[in-house]
C-alpha cells in the first residue's frame, strides 16, 4: 500500500489521491475540530458543575433560590473550567492554558497600541 493510504482510510477520506498540501490542510482542519469539541465538552462540564452546586446549596438551605448575576455566574464557570482542565490534564495543563490566554491578550493589547 502507498504511504498514508491506511491512515486516509482510517480517517474516512476517499481513496482519491490528493496533494500533500491538501492533506496537511485537512489534517489541520480535523485537529481544530477536535480541539473545539474538547473545549465545548469542558465548558459544558463546567456549566453543569456550577448549576449542580447551586442546586445543592438551595437544597441544603445555604442560599435561597435566586438567579446569579451574570458576572458571578461567569466567574464560577471560569473556576469550574480550570478545575475541569486540571482534572483532565493535571496542573501543567492549567499553566499552559493560562500562558496561552496571557499570550493571546498580550498580542491583542500590542495590536491595539498606537504606533510611535
């Protein structure tokens, strides 16, 4: 078999041979799709844990039934998200995620700065 034929078949790609560049683009697309799905799962798990915690608190009588402010809910979701990342990838994963976020914010900040 040709090199990569087995992998193409496993990924569900057609037998039609494509150029190397097209294959690389397809691989990048599939990797991005995979990352998006993982992040979606993490965010859903975080939201579920926040809602469960609120329901438990109401059931125990720690707090009355009320709706959180959007900022408070967002803060709890971010905490739960990083907790979920820590569960899945360890403390190094949290550090990587924070470094990535810092880098993104820094590049955004530098692009908005006026030129001298």
